[in-house]
C-alpha cells in the first residue's frame, strides 16, 4: 500500500491553509496600503520573503517533530499546536484589515508569539532540531508585532 510521507501532508496542509486564509478584498488592501509606516521600516519589501522562510522552517519543524514523536496522542497534540500557530499567524492580516484595527493586529501578533513559544517549549522535549526550526518565528514574530504597534500613533484613526 502506498503511503504519503508526513512531510508532504504537512506541506500541503500548511500551503492550503496559507492560501485559504490569506484572502483580502481590494477594499482591505487599499486600507492597509494607505496606512503610514514608521520611517525606519526600510525592509518592508523583504517581509513576504521572511514569512515564506519562516513557514518553510515551520513545516520542517513539524515534520521533524512528527518523526521524533513515538506516542500517537502526543504526536497529534503537537500537530494541533502547529495548526493553531499557523491559523493564528494567518489571521493577522485578514482580521486586522476587516476590522480596520492596528490594535487588533498587534494583539493577534502577540498571541501568535505566545502560541509559538508554547509550541516551541513542547517541541523542545521531543526534538532539539525541530525546536531550532521554530527559532526564526520566535525571533521575527515580536519584530512584526512591534512594527504594527509602532504604526498605531502614525495612524490614529485606525486603532
């Protein structure tokens, strides 16, 4: 019997969730694009590439955690953690744009960091390598959240 490898399932699920959750209307895009940014945000062009790298690292981490976990209940518990993290991260842009609220975006960003931190702690008990692939998210997430928070005073009507 042919079995689909874990890495393929994890990659397909991650890609599908990202694709489905990241739908923005033209109105939402206009709102977001007209927001003022901090003058020090000179790397905004790189943000999509940073997130692509983080999502790839997350999928690698999930695959390593899957392969390193013997107990099926623990294995599936970790996968639920990865799923929750991706859903939280992917909620940031559409929810913030629909609600037209940078404060909501900051809250979602901070929530994603704490979900990622809890997942990283759980994963570290199973595989230090899988944990290592979550470190880019743990480093970047507070930066992204701070950028959103720093935009609030620049866009006082959009909190």
